């Protein structure tokens, strides 16, 4: 099913029930997620369409996943390098489960073993394909929930929630660990922490589309015409054909309109009237400010930092000191918080399979290399991947000595490593 969020149909339902608590009147064999049960798909389309929103999600996932898991225990160390028959590391699986949790508020980890728990394999399950069963004790997996039929659907899979296992046709025992973000009044599904800023995400996407449309029309479009009640592609195509009749020459865009179609808000909700917004030259700054404000709001609702998301202020540019400072704050307020939670989850799971878990950890590395002044030059060169010689007298100096020896008032930059 196609979701054209920022084409003619950029406002999918994106509505929630007041709670996901399901009473005895539920006619489905699953617990719906969102009023149309397609909230995960709509959220995912947002993260595909809004560049800054996706950049923050990618960056946050990357830093929380770190450089991967480490352990001094030999058995654990071997396992975390390959946790399934696809040769994925524990970090590979963790990265995908974590991205789903940050994006849609729910992550799903599949656990496969045998009757005696003589081995353990871990797999990520795409969070958009999962729904909880009506009795909330199993996960139902389907590739296209918009086309889901019923219990008899041939594409339907059902796996119990951990720690319960179900034997499949191959004699393997399968279970799913559901990891979710807490949200008051929601019992079964989690909501992403950024959901409160949903409007800011949509505004950021719309301002991007507006800027692109204006650019394509050489900033000569006369205005934006918003037409509600257009609910499918066929309706949009009919209207497009009507508008084409009133256009001038094919290459003439001086009086072109930007037309935006909206679907109905939802069942029983009043339809808005069509609206025309004139583009005035002296008011374009309002759109630019709206664009900037939406980006600022996104950083706030994600509890993240601009420099870590790889987009920088016009004045500061690539500010190494700022990146290091923001990374230190993120490490203590966000990164380690998520890591501690997942370390507890994985440690408990591995312990169930007889692994001796004492020092499982996630390795972190600063995004900017910071040279320690008390390291020898040869150590600095080694850490930077350069050739080094611990016996070279020049490389046996401390880095701080090198700086003091060669830094002058007119040259306070880092020394040229090629000299050593």
C-alpha cells in the first residue's frame, strides 16, 4: 500500500484511540495500533519523507549502538560476533531493534532455540509488521496490514511473547521479546518519545515540499491552493486534468499554482473548505522562519543535539569543541540510559542460556578525535592509524612537549604529523 504523505495525500489518519486498552467488544484477533491500525506505517513514511527527522533518528541510533558489544568472557565474545545464521553481530541486530523503538516506539527481537536451549539465535523483526494478538500473549506478523484478512490469512504468522516458546514446523522453538517505550494510558504498545512533536515533523516536511515547489517554478508561483476531501489517486488525477486545461504554455510557469490535496480528517469529522494562500514576496521570510523553527522543535522533541545530527549552524560550522561538549551531555543523558536498558535485557537473556554474564558492555567512541596531552607521540600516531616507532627518540616525547616546543604565537595549530 502506498502512503504519499507529501504528495496529494500528506495527511494520513495518524490518530490514536485514547488508549490501546481493548475491551470484550473487540472484533479483531489483534489489538489495533492507531484508529486505522496503520499508525506504524504512517510514522515510518514520515521518517522517510522528512530529512531532518530521519537525520536525528539515524544519528541517535548510531551513537546509542556505539561500536558494538564487548566482553572478556570467551564464550560471550564469540557469540556477540555472530548471533544468527546470517552472521549478524549482536550490534547489527541491536541497531535495527533500537531504530524501530526510537522511530515507532516498539522493537521486536525474535529468539530461536531448541527444546533443550542448547543454542541461541537472535533476529530483528520489522516493527511495522507486528501487532499484538487480542489476548496480548502473542505477536502476529503480517507483511501488509492494510490487506490483512483474518486468522485464516495465509501470510499470517503468530509467535508467543517471551519467555513462552512455540515449536515451528522445523522443530525449532521461537519466541519474541517486545521492547517498547512507556506512554501513560497505553498498556500494550509503546509510543515514540517524539510523538508529542508530530506537528513539527509534518511542518518540517511541508516546508521542504513548499521550498522545492517554489524552486521548480522559479519562485514565480502565485499561490498555494489547498483542496480537502481528495481521498484517492483517481480523484487527484481527475482534478489534475481539470487544472491542466487552464494552464498556459507548457514552459510558462509565471502564473502557476501549487495545488495540495488533502484527504478527509477521519470518520465523522467535518471537512474544511478549500483555501487559497497567496505568495507575497515580502512574506516569504515567514516560511523560512517556520522552516527553521520546525528544525529546532525536532531537536527538542528528540532530546538530541544539532552537531551530533551532522547539520551545523551557519555561524559555528564544524565546531570541534561544541561537538565534544554535546557528545558528553548526550552520553550521560541519553546514550548511556538506553544502553543500560538494553545491556540489562541482553544480559538477562544470555544468562537464561547459560552464558556467564559479568562484564557485557557497549563500546563508545567520541565522534571527534581528542588527543591526550600525556600520550607519547608514537601512541598518538598509533591511535590515528599512522606508522609509528616506539624507539624513535622524536616519537618518545609526550604530545604536550611537542606542542610546547613547536607552537608559536603565529602558529598555534596542531603539529604536522608527517614530520614525525
